[in-house]
C-alpha cells in the first residue's frame, strides 16, 4: 500500500475506528507503522501513544496490543505511567487485551497498578469486566486494590458480575471483593449477579445467600450502557446485552 506520512496515517486510522468501518485497512496502517516506525524517538512516541489507544479500541485478540506495548517499552523517552487518550495508562490497555505475562512485565517495569483512568477505573476494573481471569489474578498478585471504587461507585466485582464472568467473580470474592458495595445505580454486585441463573446457581453452591437478593434488570441495562458509551468499546453491543437480560429474565419467570 502507498506509504502515508505518520500524521496522515494517524488521522486516517482514528477516523476509521470512530466510524467502525474498514477494519482491515486499519490493520494495514498499524502493520505499516510497526514495520517502519519513525526514527525520531519523540515522533515515534507520539504515534505509539495514539496507536496503542487505537489498537485497544480496534482489536479484541491482543494481536497488536502486545506489539505496541513492546515498542512503547523500547522507546527511551517513554514514561510507563504516562496518560494516554481518556486518561488510561499502558497497563489499562494491557488489562483489556494482553496476557498475564505482559501484565507482570509492566508491573516489573514500574507500572502504577492502581492508577485510575478518566472514569476512575483501575486496570483491575477493566480486566474484571472483560472476563480476563488470568489478568485479574496477575493484577491481584501484583498488589491491585480488590475494592477500588470507580467514579460511578463500582468495585471490580460489580463489573465482573455485569460481565457474567463466573471464574473472575470467584477469584475476586476469594480475594476479598466486597459483595455488598453499592454503586451509583443503587446496586450491589449480587444484584447484578442475580440476573443470570448460571451465576446465581454457582454462587449458591459456594455458600452465598442469593435467595433474598433482588435482580436489577433495568439498572443493569443502565450500568452496561454507561460502560459501553464511556469506552466506545465493540466487545459487546447493547442489543446483545438487552437480549441476554431479556432471555435471563424470561428463564427465571419460567
């Protein structure tokens, strides 16, 4: 493909991601950068900041995220805890898309494990919502605060329950996750967990009293909608969430 100047390439990439179109072309732009990055360290760092954030929004398999983190770590001008777009850090990006090995590497390099993004969320919040159980375990072992409270009052366990991650929920509870924490919607993690029969059943088998916990269908929709709108993520659509909630509600009535 025709080589574009780096500023132009970045503009095109961000534009395509915002419109959620021509994803394959975005990948080509990213690969072009990785194959032939700017020689100037400062210019390269600026591009890495933008494209690392873009890779987080674009991909759900970690393919490019790891490459950008490695490039970022190799830049002599980088600051491991500097803020990217949206107030996130490299660790926030890794928590969503990378693996436990990369999480451990970033912690060893001095990443602030409890750093907050623009929503007051830590890397643990993000990993919990996306069911990245190995990342959750690595963050907890690295000293992540299990009951860190985000701007909307959510602890990581709230997001794990909204994300229906049974293994993640269990790991957080075993680590001391607060099952009674109340978020801005007036819900505890168990209120959200009660929506899903399989989560409810699992928790009951673990000795958690779910009988008197009311499910919060409408509030769960509001919470998930806010999460999706804030992050602009394509991990799951609102329609899919609504279908899940409706299906679970119907199965409970039956």
